[in-house]
C-alpha cells in the first residue's frame, strides 16, 4: 500500500478537528496514512492538536507563528509530509472525510490526480448558500477562461484533491491566498485526472473565511499563473459515476 498524507490547514477550527480526525480514521481503515495539520490559529486549536498528536499516532501538526495563509500552509504540509500520495482538504468538515477512500482508490487505479466534484452527476454543492455559490461559480469561470489547464476540470477551485507526490517534484509553486488547487494543477506534471462525485456539506462549527481580501488574492494568483503555468497537451480527464466509483473502491480496497 502507498502511504497517504492528508494535509489539513487550520485557522481557529478547535470545534472541528477532533471530529475530523475520527472521521478520517474511519474512512482510511486498513490504509497507511497520516494527517498533517498546518495551523495558523489564534484560538485554542493548537492545544487540541497537541492532545490529538499525543493520543493518535496518525496525527502530526505544526503551528506557525508570524505566517498565515491557506495556500502557503498546504505547501508547507506537502513539504513535510511522508506519503507517496498527497491529499488536501479543509478542516471544517464541508469536505466529507469519507470521500478520501474512493479518492485513494482512484489514484491506485492509475490516476495522477483525483478531484472530487460537486458539479458532475451524483455531486451536490448544497453546503453553500446562494451568495457563496455565486462567488464560487464566478471564481471557477474566471479560472477556466484564464488558464487552459482548468477548462476540462469541472470543479477546479475546490480545495479537495489527491495526487501522486511525483507530480509536484519539479513544480514552481508560489501560492497566494486560498485557491491552492489551481496552483498545483497549473504548475505540476501529470497526464491523467479522475473526477468523482461528492456532496459538499454544511459547516458544523466555526465561521467561513471568505472575504474581499480572499477575492483579490485569487485574482492576483490567476494573473500570475497566466504567465507561469506549465504548457502541456494530452491531459485525460475521466469522470466516474457513483456506481463506477463504488466498483473501483471494491476492486482496489476490498
């Protein structure tokens, strides 16, 4: 089995991280994995992470001082992670941890990237209110127009994805703001992407981090990637139905 590192950036998520660790553990039963938290919190989240790291051998964390930002936190997590496969997900449980198991099966099947999508048959973005759906949709289409590598990806501005470590071995990652996946997709080396459906969940605890600053940083990031993005051809994007996803999980993970 290939080891999986699940990188989770946290900012004031003390009410979610224990539940998240438990759910990830249930999802990845029988798989060699670690959870790497990169924490920028100003509340008691580091204390909760310290407790979890002592109680659970799968949990590691690093608390950063004087540095903030989701994207830079994720890149830091990728650098210190030990896994052959790397995943990124949010701490607020809007990305359901159970989806990690079919993501892992998709990469085992030969995909370089697995990207769960709210926007293919079987997916659902019901965890977003109307305003956030509008903002998310606008950001998605700006990215698709500006960056050719995103045009065949149905949900490229999500923060939920898994890939082979080798994909970023020579990637020039200079993340800004929150939309880390478009940076990784634009700058990595890969040839096959699998999309699987998932349902975006309601937030259980804490507050959304969406702000005007986040929007400005996203536009700056896209503008920078238009100049730097790796030129490539021949990327295959395969969209799995829920039924096919279930079959592949059974085939590769029993």
